[in-house]
C-alpha cells in the first residue's frame, strides 16, 4: 500500500469514528479501537486508560437527551512514522 493509501485509510478511520460517535453507535465505535488505546479530552481534564473506560465515559456523557453532537474534522495533518504507526492532527468543530 502506498503512503497516500495509508493516509487515506487513516482519514476514513477518523471519519467513521466521528460518525459512530455522533450516531451513538458505541459498539461500532469500540470495534474501531484497540483495547489498550488511551483517551484524553479537554486538554487532559478527562483521561481514560483504555477502550472500555473511554466508551463507558462516552456512553454516560452522550446518552443524555440534551446532548447533541456533530463532530466535524477538517484539514488532517497525518504523518506516517513507521509501517505500524502514524500521528495526526485534525481541526475539530463540535
């Protein structure tokens, strides 16, 4: 797979993450993530050590009837670091 194909795959993954989050499809969202992933929101105010803890947090916060979200990620800056790792930054509107 070319670098461009790898970068596009990462973009598609992030876009699915946003869609599953906004549609409250937590089981699908969990399948996108490895069990040992970590989450940090609001500059580290909310930090979770693994997928299960992060999904539990999202379910609790976003299941409230007054919680409506529309995550829009723009202008991704993705850098491939090795054949198995990359880093990326998106401009987020929520």
